[in-house]
């Protein structure tokens, strides 16, 4: 089973996002992701994620969103995590505010890998227990525990 924590370094995690809008949150997540050695070009990554978001919302419901992009701006998969306790209108499919954000950036040639990452994240976030754990999480270890669980 794929271990998601290996794509999520310490300094790409925030439990206190400041943004009030969808675009601000995406900008903040890209800033976080840019702390990773895998990100070569932050501006290009931001542009790619915003363009992808225009196609169809990545707010999947249950207070979760997976903004993502495949781009030359990164040389490996990065998962940046952010939480906003008040929740933000992210045009989610269930029309509810979003609190938990996973930005997934993958290189253009990552054919199936980023799909596996998204599938595993979707699976983990379907669990009410995992979502509640992340809403209460205070430390990166709490996040890592959820990312690497199989429930």
C-alpha cells in the first residue's frame, strides 16, 4: 500500500490557513508546497492549480478539497496539507464549506502515481473518523498517522 507521508514533508503542513477565499487558500497551499525541494517554479504551479480548478471544483464534499495539478513546475509528487477551522466556500459538490485541503502536485510524466495518491486520499477522507482526527490534529504526527493508515 502506498505511504502518503513520504510526499508530505514537515514544512508543507499548516493547521491554521488564513485565506478567506478559494483562490487565497490555493495560493497559501502553493506557498506551503514551495517549501519542498520538489517544487521548481512556484508561480507555474499556482497557475496550473488555478487552471485545473476552473475545469471542475476539487471540493469533493465532507469538508474536503483536493486542489491538484500535473505540471513541469515540480520534479516529484508533493502533498501540501492545510486546515481552516471556520471553513471556506470552495464550490464543493455538496455546497458545504471546506476545512481540510490537500494540494497534490505531480510532474507531467507521473502517469499513474498521482492518481494512486488521489485515490488513497479520497479513500481516507471518506472516513468520518479520519476527518475528525484531522480537525483536532495539532502536530504533523497526527496528520502522518492518518495519511499512512489503511482505514
